[in-house]
C-alpha cells in the first residue's frame, strides 16, 4: 500500500477531485482507442488510415482521437505529400508522447501477466534481456510498492 504523507495523510481533509494527475491523464487518454493509437504511434504508425485499420476503429473515431492526442501534446501533425497527391498530415510522437509510453508499457506488462500469457515481450535490444517497467527514485533505487509514498512537493 502507498503511504500518503504530510497533509495528504488525513484523507478526509482533502480531495483529489480535479487535482489528481491520474484523473487528468485519464481525461486525455482514457479511452481504449487513444491508448491503442499511442501504442501504434510508438510502433511507427504515422498515417491516418493506418491508425484506423491497425486500431480497428472508424474513421470518425480515429479523427476524434488523433485530434485529442494532438491537442494534448502527445502527437504532432507533420505535413507530407505523396507524388501526385494533395498535402496530408501524418502523426508523430512528441517528447511528451514518448515520455507517456511507460504508461502504455506498464499496461502491456500487466495484461501479459494477469490476462493470459502472450508471445509478446518487452526486450532490451542491446543485450536481448526481457525488459520491465519499474518505479525508480532519483537516486536510482528500484522502489517496491510498499516503499512508495505520495507527498505534496
């Protein structure tokens, strides 16, 4: 269990509603299609039709999710033109989008472990070892759940 510290320890004295980073993040990417679009962007998908096809959603839903993710700063539009075609936009991960990917990978690992084994694994390309998502403090220590606290600055 996570330990709430300082003023947060009295849970009846404060409310996280509207202030919680989880709530705010879910407001931006709290749909299945948004998470899958982020997965696909990390895999290298950039074109609208490819997102729709690979995520398995309608073009209207693809348009809505891509617009939301661009507005949230996780994806950026970049114009491109195929020979003989009009200018279109492709969608690429921003720095914030790349920094969001550990959230996606944590879901990947949790689902692989708890919802049935998958042939897919996260892998460190340099050495070939299996990779995992962990919480690490600024001093480089891996922080297990029973040593994690939440405090106001």
